[in-house]
């Protein structure tokens, strides 16, 4: 297992890169998704990932870190990533393909931050990574709930 918390700067740079990848994914998905509910979720995810990235960038230059914890009554992940096959996004990707890809991306992000928190145990960033992990789990649950309402109800 790769150690990612050798330095505070290194951990922050990795986290910023992770957030930027998610931002780009959701921005591209917004260009393709037509369902209004899915579009709203994607917009919210872009805003939340931008907030995460901004907080992490501020930390990189030495500012104190605060994250807004939204109190959301979202259940645990339904683990749809284990059942839904991920495909690379392409110009002809459907809204469903985009949602599946986003579910997988959120799962990867949540696992990334869980690993970061574990590897940074005792370091100043441990609690920040734990909080971002919790927020990523909320994102994942919201995407799964939306997917279930939009696509699984059609089955």
C-alpha cells in the first residue's frame, strides 16, 4: 500500500488532484444529462467538490481549514457500484451511463479519503480527510438514490 501522508503538502496536493478530477467529471456530465433531477444533483456535486478543492488549496498555503458539514438524512450506500458496470464516458454516453460513472467516481473518492485519513492518523489533516470522506459518502448515497428513482423504477 502506497503511503500518501509523508508530508502535509503531498497529502494536500493528492487531495486537490482528486477533487479536480471529480469537478471535471461532473462538469462534463452536466453537458450530457437532460433529466432535471439528475442535473440538479450534478450541479450540487460540482459546487461541493469546488468547496472541497478550495478548502484544500487554502490549507496548502497555510490557512486554517473549515468544512461545512451539511446535515442530510441520507441512508448508507446501496453499493450499486458493485452491480452497475462502469463504462468510459463517450460523446454518445446516455444520462444513465453518466450516472453510473458518477456513482463509481464517488465510490473511488470516498475510498481515497478513507485511505488518506487512515494513513494520516495523528496528523493535522486526519480529521479533514475524515470529514471529506463523510461528505463523499453523502454524495454517493444521493447519486444512488437518484439512480434508483430514475432508472430502477423503470425495471
